[in-house]
């Protein structure tokens, strides 16, 4: 049985306000081609299919196109809901879709009901754990009394292990679990990056580490397809994150983008896992330097067609910097001013710095303080003098 493990499609997401749909469509089409090329039996999408619980119509169209292409390429499709998804919307028409080989596992109450996929060695059971918010899990299973993600997944896995054992009549079951959570803590685990997407909802299911799910929670299955973290990670040979197939933030610059191809062999054997690289429609790069350096002809050809995060190191932030940068790097979307040399303003208090100064001196001191030690230019000096002179003249006539 050959599976393809992907997750976190986030259909409808933007990259700093810019739509990623066109690029995501390219990547999802590449997944369909890989299904045919590598003879994939089933594609598992481990949560966060959509970026929001209320996706627009265009998002459903993209999902339908992607799933149809994968089915036409010959694979069964299994999708589970993540913390971004609205289970009811994602699961709409799920029973009907299952007749066409598309299984949407978004009902918590049915988490111990697998998709059964036969192969030469028998059946492989594929279970999905829809994002198990403890309150929702208690509503589906009154016996559950926990309050954390760790407790919720432990409860769900107990149900799944019992169901898998019951279905195989004493023989070792072959089964796979898809889950969307923050799993960490086992020695030897490897992550591509320690990412920060900049979005709170990417971290909201760990709440400062209180709801981290221990890897041992997932003992038993032949393979566990994890979603939620956007960079790939191998916590154990059978326990992996695929990461998102597209870069959705500059925190993911260093992470490889692709999916895992997983071969489930005979009962009791380790799965064979290999990495499938997916196309990168637009790279993400970070440029750091002075504005003149970054705008020098041919300075950064790799950034011309990329998403660009700019860190300017000029001592004084240049005027109109973003507009000038975008004339060269059209997809520059963020800019931070981080001067290479930071002025020392001393330890004097505000009253000490301003005591006894004239109005002109106060304006100059303010500009120096807010401009990293740079005061007014000659032109600005003239404007300031005119403004203060007009103010004095007005006050003199009162």
C-alpha cells in the first residue's frame, strides 16, 4: 500500500495580503501528477485543508479541482479537519463523496471508523482524528473528561487501537492515523526549522507548551500522518509531519516543501518512507543591507521574482523606501528598519534632556531622538525656522 502524506493546504490563505491561490493550484496539480507517476494508492491530507472555517466559494472550487485531479490519477483521497477548518463545511456532502473515493473525516463522533483500503497483503485501515477540541470531544463522547490536547488524543487513540484490534480478529492490524496537533518531546526527532509563521492560530493548540501531545500517545499504528506544523519533521520513523506544501510565511524560508511517500508493507514491518519534493512557484527570501546596496544593479537576482522580506540597515530610514524597493523587487511585502549603528542617547531623563532648551533646540533634539541621532537637514531647518517664526509672530499679536 503506497500512501502520500500531505497537510496544511490552507486554501484561501494570503501571503502578507497577497493571494497564494494561483501558486497553491500549481502545487496541488503537481501532487496529482505525482500520484500517477509514483502509483500512489491513497492521498492523506492531515488537516487545515482551508485557511478559515468560513471559506469562500473559490476555495471550494480549488479543493474540488484538486481532489478530482487526484482521483483521476488513481488515488483514494482522505481529508481530515484541522484547527483552521470548519468541520461542518468541510464535511458537507461527506457521505456522498465517499461513494466516489473521497473520504472527508470531519466528524469527531466517527473518529474510530476507518477508511478501509485493500491491497495484496490485506486491508489497511486509515483513521482520521478531526481536530479534537476537548469541549467538542466531550460532547461527542460523554466518557471523556479531559481538558487538554494530550488527553483528547490519548482518548481518541485508545478508541482507534481498540477498533483496529477488533476488526482484525487477533491478527496484527495494519492501520494509519491522521492527526492535526502539536506533537513533540521525543529524543531524536528532527525538524527542518523552528518556524514562526507570525500568526497566533498556528500556535493556539499548544498554548505555551501546556497542550503538547507526547509522541508515545501515537504508539501502535504503522504510520501517523501529522499536520499543523508547516515544516517537515520526523519525530520517529512512523511519526512524521509533512509540513505545508507551499510557503505561507517568511518563517518557512528554510523548510523543504513537499510530501512523504509511505509504503505500508506486510504486517509487522517498518514502513518505507521517502521525501517527494514539490515545485516552488515563488521563493521567499530575506534581504538585509542599506537601501543603496539593495538597489545596486544586479545585487540580488534571486529576489527579483520572489516574496521579499527587507531589513534595512541604514542609520536613518530612507524616505519612500518601500516604493523604491518594489520598483526592483516587485513582490517585496515587508520592510523592517534595523540600523547597523544605533545612537546612544544616554541615560538622562526627559526633563533633563529638555531643561533650558529653546523651541528650535527642542525640535532638533526630538528629531535626533526619533531618527537614530540624525537631526534636521538644511531644508528642514529652514521650514522649522519659518514655522517657529510664524508662531512667535502670532503670539506677539495677542
